[in-house]
């Protein structure tokens, strides 16, 4: 495999985390590799992204260009020094809906910047994967059920400074859906103009194994089926608590009979879990593992991973 950097990108709810993690596991079968979730601790690109200047001034965006290119250079050098393949998600084209919708850059400016990033990382032989869904609204509506009202409110919050509303009036939340769909269209147009090794996948049918296999084959690797580790899931069900000073945090684990898996409702109502080793579960789509053990007949677990939250290395005990 020639590439040292795989970027899995696209809009929210199209499956970036699920697919990037799955492909990472495929690469790990034969190569040294690491995976960066876009919300991991101090992501080399996502951390303090586009904070070098104002988004609405020429001078500010030139500062952002220079600062971001320096970040990509440092990222490139860190991958080279590691000797490993890196799989990362959502920190390239995803900048469009995070920053460019409020900036003064037009599509040509964004393509120029994106091409400069590709020049910086060219020696890594990067591959860009763009995930999309023609009916992005339906995808978001489904994601709202899994992620909760707070995420819905975040995505549909009125945004009069959005580039879409330079030529369209805001009426109601349908206007924000239209603006989000506009973002995906622009991201795809930018993707289509970039000169690099790339692949585009419609994930509407949510055939995750199929998409992972398609990308793995594109990488020149043989796809290997990775089955869940066998376990008795019932023993892990229940409410777990972490004593955080005067505060008590609860972590509830339930069983989904339809999908035959454990899930938790921590900050999203539905976060599926998968057994990967004896008494070890991962949160699917997150860089987080729960390591279970019994302490005086009481089940407990410790949290391990590279995710930007306060639960890392903490112990939760069953009530």
C-alpha cells in the first residue's frame, strides 16, 4: 500500500466515523496504522482550526491560509516520523460547513487552498474518500433520533451569516435544511475539482461492510471480515456511577434486542457498543474502549481512548 494518509470526509451524518474506523481496522490487519477521530484530544488539524485570523477579512483569511498550511506540514511530518499509516476523518472538506460558509472565500479560493494542502501532503500519497447522501435531510432526521434534541437544535440553529442566505431568505427550519444541503453540494463540487487519488461513495443504504470493502480494495488491500468477539452481554447491563468530587455521573448500559448489541445513552440517546476482546467493548464510531472487571462481586469498567472528554481513565462502578 503506497498511501500513508487516508482522509474520510463528508457532511455530518453520512458515516465518516463508522467507515473511517472500519477501514482503519482493515488496514491494521496488515500494516501499522493509527486512527484519528475528528473530536479526539488535540487533533493535529481540528484543534484550533482556522483560528489564526478573522473569517470575514482578506487579511484574516490569509493568516488562516498560512497557519493551516503550517498545521498540515506538521501533520505530514508527524506521520512520516511515526512510520505508520494514518486514517483521519472530517478535517479537510468538512472545513466548508464549519468555516468557509462564514468566510469571504469563494469556491475558487477554497479549491486553491485545498490544492495547496494536497501539495503539502503529496509525498504521503494521500487518498481522499468523500461520503455523501443525495437525500441529506432524511439522513439528518435519522441522526437526530440517535443523537438527540440538542444536536438537532445545533444543526438547525438559525444562521443569517451563512453564505446560502446571501441569495435566499430565511423562513423557518426548512431554510436551514436547504442551507445544509447546499453545503454538501459545494463540498462535492470542490471534491470533484481536486487533483488527487480519490473515491466517492453514496452511503444512503448504510451497507457499512460493503463501503469498507470498497475502500479497502481501492487501497490495494484484501478485505478481511472482522467478527465481534463472543461474550455474554447480559452481565454488563445496568447503571454505573462515577464519583466526580461532589458530582455523581451515571453511565447506563442497555441491550438492543433488534440489533443484538449493547448500547449506552451517554451524551447521545443511542451509542452502540461492540465486544472486541474478553471484557472489553468499544463504542462504535468513537475512539473509546470500556474495560470491565469485577471488584468484590461488583462489575465496574474503566474508560480508555483518545476522545476529548473528562471520562478518560475514570472508573465507573455498577450500582
